[in-house]
């Protein structure tokens, strides 16, 4: 067996260098994801400090990701259910 290729757990061949590079790339992305999460947390703290409701901002962000029709359909179903339960 060479250093470059070793038998994997499934019995197949693994290119060690390629695998190492993929793992390192994934680790860097995880690190970036953590940093972005911290940045987002800071933005939400700033919004809260300025008197905005962070939950409302997060909800608006979710809505903005959807197509208008999709959002309207979800809201119509929600309203129907709430009326059926006597909540409106």
C-alpha cells in the first residue's frame, strides 16, 4: 500500500490527499459559518438595542425568502385554521 492510496473502511481505495483537502475545506467552511453566526447575533443585538424586535426581524427574513404566492397561501391557511379555532 502506498501513502497516497489506502484501503478505506468500505474496502475501496481512498485518495488520502484528496480526502485531506476536502476535510480541510469543510473545516474552513464550518469556521466561516460560526463567524457569520456571530456576526448575525451582533446585528440582532444591535437591532434590539435600537428598540426593534429581533423575533419580528427574523420572521420578516423568513418571509422575504419565499415567493409572494407561497407566503399568501400560508397566511390564508393559517387564518382559516385560526378562525376555525375561534382565535380571530
